[in-house]
């Protein structure tokens, strides 16, 4: 019901996009001037952030054409929101995207047995070529007003995104990333590797949210908030 009683969400509902309200408790406590939404899909997280922080500038990245088209329609006329139809990666070029039968489970990594078993209906349905670029190739450091938040939801590709964003990480105050405790995609780095990379770049974990469990009650993945260590 809380989706329906907030006017900022009505446009999303008309387009079949539900705001990512599960992130509200942690995002309400932040006050970003810039939000970089990597793996924006159809705009669920961006929609939440425009409601909570309407003055924030949002720079989003989504490589899948259908999802990107929905995102553009959702935020048409909002001058604070910009979408780039590409994936953030360590290098510029093209890459093969493994398209899931459930589109939001698609990944630049092959869909693994863990994903197919724990989340039935997410098997590979095809592949497509998408554009990739490092973050600093499309977003100048001077355009990242502080405080700045980067959200990453890329189905196992988190570490490559962070490598592609490495030259700009010192411009960010918080990183909010979905990471896994068990392998879901082939070659996927797990949560401890993501945390180690961010630790080496001056971030410390502040909290874990939206934990997913398997049928035996064991942790599968969660959203992790990292904050820049005080100087």
C-alpha cells in the first residue's frame, strides 16, 4: 500500500515499475547530491531516490534495450536524471550479456547452477552484445557533486564494475552493492572479495540489508552499504 499512497511512485506504477522501497530505511538516512545507479534496470532504485531525494542528480547505467527504454519513459522530462545505455566495466568495447528468462537476472557472467537452482526460472534465454565503458569515460570527476552514492546491482559483475570505477572511487562517500555469499554466476567474485577491494580503496562496511536465504535458511546474497573511512 505504501507504493500507492506516494504520488512520486504513480508514474512508475502506470509503466509497471515498482519503486525499490525495500531500500527505504537505509537510503532515507543518506543525503546524496549525486546518485550513480549501475544496473538501473527499469528504474526501481532511481524511482525511490527521486522520491526520497528529489534534488539529487541521478546518473544511471543500463545496457539492456527494453529496460533502458522503460527507464527513459519513466523519467522523461526529469532534468535531474540521465541514462547511459551501457555497462560499466574495466575497459571500453563490447561484451556478451547472458540474458535470463527473468530479465533482471541477466549478467555479463554465464548464469550458473547456483542461480538456476536457488532462483528457478532464471535460466539463460539467449545472449546479446552490449557496450561497455569505464565510469570515468562517461562521467567526469568534476560532475560528481558530494556527497555521492554509487549503487551497484549487476548480478555477479560487481568487482568488474568497481574496477571500472576505480579512478573515481575517491569521489564517492557511500557504495551500496548487492553481493553474494555463494556463487550464482560462473566466475563470480563473492562478498568477501568485493569487501576487500572496497577496503583497499578506503571504504568500510556499515550495514547489511535485504538478506536472501536459500531453502535451508542459509544466506545467499544481500545489499551491503560501505562508507568512506574518516580521514
